[in-house]
C-alpha cells in the first residue's frame, strides 16, 4: 500500500511542477506557441506507445517494473530544461511521455494488486494523493518562480525527490506484491469487458481534463473574471478532486464501486452544468468545485473494477489496456472542447461535458455487469 501511495505522490509532484514551470520552459527554449503545442503532443504519443508494453513487462517481471519506470521518469523529467529548440524539446517530451505512461500503468497496476491482496479500497485514496501533490507542487513552483528560479532548478529538484522515492521503492522488503506470471497466463486479449472499462474511463477523463484545461479560460473569457480569480479555477478543481477521491475511498467501505461511479458521474454532471450556465465567476467556481468532487472518483473506481475483474494472472495487462484507451480521452477532451467552442460557444461546449458525465453515470452499472459476465 505504501508503495502505491508513494508512486502516486511522486507522479503528482512532477506534473504539478510541470504545469507551473511550462512558461519558463517555453521562454528558455525560445519556441513559439505553435511549436510548443506540437511538442506537447509528443507527451501523449510517447505515453500511448509505452503503456500497453509496460503491462506486458509487469506481467513478465513483476513489481520491479514500478521503481525502474519511476527512475527513468525522474531522469527524463530533467530533459525539457536542457532543450534549446523545438526539435530537441519534442524529443525530450516524447521520452518524458513514454516514461510517464510506463509509470502511470505501473502505479495503477500496483494499486489494484494491493487492493486485491488487502481487500481494502485504495485507488481513490492514491489518486487523491496525486491531486494533493499536484496542488502542492504547483504552489511550490509558483513560489520558486517568484524568487527567480528557472526550469532547471525546478525540474532538477523535483527529479531528485522522485529519485529518492524510487530508492525507497527499491529498498529491500519494498518490492510490493506484483508477481510475474507464466507466459501462457500473461497472454493479453482485447476482451469486451476491457473495452467497456476503457471507454467509460475515457469519458470520465474527458470530463476531468476538460475542466482542468478550460476552467480558467471559461472564467476569463466568458465571465470576464479578473486574472487572479480566473487562474484559481484549476487549483479549485484539483483541490475538490483530491477531497472527492479521499472521501470516495472512505465511502467504498459503505457502498459498492458501481454505486460510487453512478454517484460521481451524476454529481459531475450537476457541477458541469452549473459552471457552464453560471452568470458570474463565483457561481462558476462553485460548479467547477462540484464537478471536481464528482468526476474525481470515476476514473480510479473504473481502473479498480478492471483490476478486480482481471485477477492476478492478467491484472497488469488489463490495467495497461484500460489506461491506454482512457488516455485517449484525457488527450482528446480539451481539444474537443476547443473544437466545439469554435463552432458554437465555450459554455455550450462545456455543457456538452455535463452530458458526457451523465453518460458515465448511466453506463456505470453496465461496466459492473460486463465484469460479472466475464468472470462467471
């Protein structure tokens, strides 16, 4: 359990710092907005290419994959600070994305294994610690930036912390519970249940990343919020998500995972609709917080369901499949909101996000039934 929580915390520390230090990376590299956008796409490409393969490696070699992936992630986290052109930045971000995707799969596989071994809910708590780490790292990086720190001190410092965490993960007695499986057991098939879990998780990630990416823009452009108030929207969303995940982990002692999923999707739909139609920034912030509370429990719960469905012989492969499919939603969500806002308006596009949250709530029981049919 400690290994899972440490891994998610390390993951959140980097990505929280990354979002806050990105303007410095752009300035030091000397790239244009368009070049930066193209380079950032390489993060997703690298992740998509590594995630399924990481599931195979975990099935083959067991729990040692997590600390190794974390060390590689820490090493590649420094590379963007060394880039001096759009090409080198793109290459650095491709490697960062590949190791990030590998780490993502490894920590989720470790978490679902810990849940199965202990019989206790963990994934929502782990994802909650990720969100807390994102907020803490973002605020810490903002303070360092105010003091004049550039990209290398920030990314280098975060990488050192991640290396220390990985060293703890590698310490004797901390290998975790993931065990290698025989080759015939580790064969992966793209079964219908995995498509259901992956597709539903992708929808949840569309809702989550749409608000994480567009909430500040919505407040600034639609509701004419002051810059400081508008820029607080992602932090409000992240803080609400952390609260929702930690609370959701406790609720799983009282309710079934599918019930939590339905409730989360429903709450996310209400919050998204309120934020989309709000007539003033403060009401929109309330809606954004409610959306964060609701959507926060959806993806961790779905990944947990997938891990429980797969069993020990296929857990890593199943988690890698689901997270790969889900990652497509994470990547495409903000772009889809931008595309639809150009056709209609940003509030209308964000209202569509509320509809997707309703779909998650409606299909929650379907995911549960799909898992039951596959295991009986």
